[in-house]
C-alpha cells in the first residue's frame, strides 16, 4: 500500500507559558507603560477598541495559539507598531517577575514530610526550569541590522541569528543592499533566511504589506522579492495596524 509523505510537525510557538487571558492582562499593562514613556502627557486616557483587539491577537500568538514562528506588525505610520513590539519585551519581563514571585511563595509552603516534600520540590524545580527557558526578546532596528552587516562583523550578525527571540523594528527603512569589502550583501534578506532556517521566533514591525499587488516598493514582495514574501506567508502571524496616528 503506498504511503504519503507528510511534512514534519512544526514546533508550537510559546513565548509565554501561560493562558491567553493572563498574557493579555500583562501585555495591556506593558503597553500602557511603554505608551506613557513614549507619549508622556499625550497618552490617551483609555485604549481604543482597535488597540484592544491587537493586544488580544498578540497575546494569543505569545501563548502558542498558532503555528507561526514570526509575528508581523504592519500598517500606517504612528499607529503603535513599535510601541507594541516594545510592550511585548516588557510583557515577557512582567511575566517572568510574576512567576518568580509565585514560585518563591510556593517554596515557602513546601511540606516537611516525605514523600510529599520530594514531589513538591521536584515541581518547584520544574517550574524554575520553565521560567529559565523563557527567552528575553532582543530589539534591533532594521537600520542597525544593515549597519552590522555593512561593518563586516560576522560575530555581531551571528548573535542576531542566534537570539531565541529577536525583534526587528522598522523593516523597510534600511538600505536593501550594502557594500561589504567590494561585495553587495542584503542585510534583511540574510537575517530572514538565517532565522527561517534556524526556526527562530522573530517579531517585526513595518509599514510594508506582504504583497499589495503593485509594482512598487511598498510591500515585502516588491522590496525584497517573492522568495522572502513566501517566507512571510508561511511563517508570519500578521497583525495589521490602522487608524489615526499617535504622533
């Protein structure tokens, strides 16, 4: 009987090992913090409905309710994409601090008698191992990425490839090609291919749609080519940002 070859199972994305509800609460708090730092007195009194929907969608991605390893935040200028990216980083820190307090509190309640004490201690250690495994996302701007590639520093580039969770801000503002020792290199294409092959979590912000059907540079497909756009179609969970600018 003939057999059908199947694609290997994809690893589940799970930057935050908690429920979407907890992640949404923490991400909302983080978003307020980052927005207050960026806007100061111009910070709105409450989040609008579109922002709440985006927070809900991002929280679902953070907690593994998708098989996409990339999160692509795109849309109009000034609608909160970079704020959301930085809020994700803040949210991971808030979650780690919250879980550490919970684990430390649980350790104080450890039973004195065996075998309950041994089982409880193993559970505490398991929770600490999970906490230690949560990567802290590293943020780099697309322009800084291009500078690193243009400098010819293989070590710096490999560090970006190796980060378990990387945030690339303002994709599309960097030069498509840079000259390195007489040769042309494509910074964004190289990092995307490297992280695609490594299966790394990647969060990106941009004004570019993935493919807008026009022959210009206002889409990922037009700027970087169909191969890179295809990577986005396969890997990226998309969250679109529309509405009035905060700027």
